[in-house]
C-alpha cells in the first residue's frame, strides 16, 4: 500500500489541510493509500513513498528516497491532484 506524508511547520495547519485534500483525491480516484501528517522536526520521510510539503519546508527535509511533491498553493486542488497522480505513476 502506498504511504504518503504531508509536512508543515507545526503539523496542525497546512499539513492537516493537505492530508484531507489528499485523502479526498485518493477516494475519488479509488486509490488505496495511507496518509499521515507531521511537523517538520518529527517527519520521517524514508518511512513513506511520497512526501507532500511546501517549498519552505522541502529544503528542511532530510535526504530521502521518497518522492517529494512541492505544493505552495493550498487552494489549487486540481494542481495537487495532477502532481499527486503523476508521482504515483512514476
């Protein structure tokens, strides 16, 4: 099963919204995946297939084998969907 992590500064704002948007996209597409959210200091990207974050926090992530998706516009759900589905196809 695919594992996705959303990351922001405190783990309760942006990452929680991205988690909900990601789960909605996955449900609509019929994709079975687990989505977790975390703050930047406790994020463990190597435990996941995909990490979703903003450009501000992407540079703070440790080196990882996970695919990192940068999404700076939280309201652009179509853009998020396109980036997420593209990362899942690779």
